[in-house]
């Protein structure tokens, strides 16, 4: 009779008695013994019964299996006391009685143990599964694989933003320069436009005004009022008469 002894995920000692010809151990819920450790493969170990013998084989696990410290590369017949190590995540101790007809208590290791022996039929149908471990997760101190994927993509994204910003800024500067040139050309055209009205600040040159004093028919100017106050003596008067007239 074959009995497997191991410590489960909760730290409790357990004994399992395979009750079928092919018994599988692994991380997947379809295995006869499910052990949710990321170091185990979906199907990590296979135990087969051939007559009175039990053979252990590794169906191609990622981290491999050892038996008593030796690599399990091909099917090996199990013996009482063998230690199976599944990828460093689960260690199983093998207990085998000499004759299948013997009861389990006849084995000293089992007889002195208070652990109940379970069969594959009594195992929970669906063992709790842990959260899936990311394929990119690395041990402490290592660099996640996702970093080497995300870093180049992030660099390309930042470079694209810089190029787009440079193109738009360059285009905007050219448009501003062109607008300034258009404004300057428009101002020159306006200054040279002959139809443009004169500036309001430009004062017109005053035109000369004609004298409002009418001229007599003989062409001589009419004496001003000041000149009328003092009458000039006729030119044909004598000197004595001029003196008398001026003294009057």
C-alpha cells in the first residue's frame, strides 16, 4: 500500500493514499492531488501502479522533480522512505507496506502517526487556487520582464510627442512671420494710395484775402479814419496860408 505524507499550503501535515492506478500531482485543479504553488507545473508528478509496484515519473515539469536528491528523468520504482521534491515547492515522503494485504497500522511510521489517511476520493473536488502569478514577475532583486517591453514603447511615445510638438511650433512661427510680412506690405500700399484721404491733422495753407477797402474810381485808396482827423492843406496854398490852417 502506498501512502504519501506532505505539508499542505496551510502548514498542516497530511497523509494521502492513492486509490487508483494513475495518480497525478500538480498545480491544476484536474490533478488528483492539487497543490497551489507557483513552482509546480500544471501536472508535475505522475504515480502509476504496475502489479505490486509503484512507479514515479515526471511528465515534463518546468522545475523538475528529484527523488532522494537525484534528478527524476525516467520512471523510477518507489521504495519505502523515498523523498520526492517537486520543483522545490512540495516535498512528499513515500510510505510503502511490504504487502498490500497488510493494514496501514502495521507500518511503524503510520502506526505512530495520529494523522488520518485520506484517499483520492475524499480529497476536495476543487482546491482553492491562488491568484495567477504574472509571467513577468521575477524574484526579489530582479528586473521584471515587462520593464523591457514597456520601456521602449514609452520612449517611442515620448519621442513622438516631442516631434509633433516641434512640427506644430515650427509651423506656428512661420505663420506669425508671414502675417507680419502681410501687415507690413498692406501698410506700404496704404501709404502710397493716392485715393487715401489726407490726415486730419494736416492744416490747409491759408489763402490770401482781398482787402475790404473799396477803391475809388480814380484808383486812389480811400484814406483811413485816422487820416481823416487831420486834413492836409492843399498843395496849392502858400506857406503862410498853410501855417494858419494848421494852427486853426
